[in-house]
C-alpha cells in the first residue's frame, strides 16, 4: 500500500506582505533544509517573494505553515498557493537572485 503523504509533489507560493529586506529568503531556506525540501526562493520586482518547493506533501504543508508565520522582522499578509506536479528534479534549497 502506498502512502500518498510520502509521494513527491510541488508547491508554488507567492508571499505577500512586508517580506523583502527582512531576511525572508534566508528564513525560508533555513526552514526548508531540515525538512529535506528541494527548491528555491527569490524576491520579485513587485515586492513579493516567490517560492518553488518539491518534497513530500506532509513536509511541504509544514513549510507552508512556517512561511505563513514568517521571520520575526517580517509580516506575511497572505499566500498564493498552487499545488503542482514536480518538474525541476531539484536538489538542495537555494536562494535565487
């Protein structure tokens, strides 16, 4: 029997709020690495932060909860969350510039 919580999936997140210039990308990376989530995080020109993450659904849901909380000096207003099929075959979790 296969446990769907352990199959690999992906999530694309756009984070709205006071999320640039507050260490948000580093915060996301530090949350993703111990969860063994692959992907990346980057600032966008419109002031949001974009995240692509791949891993088990259970671990990605934990990451989403932590992203919603955000770092101490930031403030998350809301998340646009889009669950998708993994496509990038990534390893590690990186900050993109």
